[in-house]
C-alpha cells in the first residue's frame, strides 16, 4: 500500500477531454486510464530522480527507490511511497522532535521512551509535481493523439 502525500491533482484534463468529445471523438475509459497512468508513471520517475528527494547516507534501502503508482479507482492513480518508508512524509512537511513512549506491542521497545530528532521541512514531492505538470499533460496528450490515430 502507498502513502499519499497530498491529494494533489492534475487539473485541466477534464476540460481537455470535453473539448475532444465536442469534436466528435469518442474517448472510452480505457484511453482515459492509459492517459492518467502515463502521467502518474512520469511523475513517479521524476520524483525518484529529483535532486530534492532525500537520500539517507546510512541505509542501503532508500525511500526514493520505493515510490509506487497505485490505481485507486476508475481512471484515478495515486503516486505515493511504500508505507515502510513513511518517514519520507516527515521530510515533506517537517516534524518536531521530542520524547515519545512507544506504543507497539510487537516492538521490543514497547513501553520504552525514545528520543526523536527534529526533521526540518524540505519539500520535494510538491515542487517536483509543480515542475512536471506541463510534461505530464504533454504525455497525456500524446497518448490521446496516438489512441485517436492523429499521430
């Protein structure tokens, strides 16, 4: 399962689809799905390769290598991070450090107190999304043109 960061949506697609339909083209759900999947895959690749995406110098497995594209409904996809790397969310929004009591019976630290550091806010997800909007829309347009036989 993926953790969604923000509920960000790529806007303007519904308007584009309405204009195409007004021209008399029939766009089925499969074409729309392919368009959105293409944009989601592009964004996933962009955020994985963004210089803004944090990488730990201590672990062999990095959060940036575990972004997922998950279909969440008819024609909707979510780009998020594997839940094992939930801490990436803290880099996006920041987190206050402190002393916390562990409340996880499956953990050997259950009932113990742990000290966590402050995590400075260093957004990477939203800036990458905003930088890639135009390219995602272009990719969706290319899929549409190809599927309509206009290329």
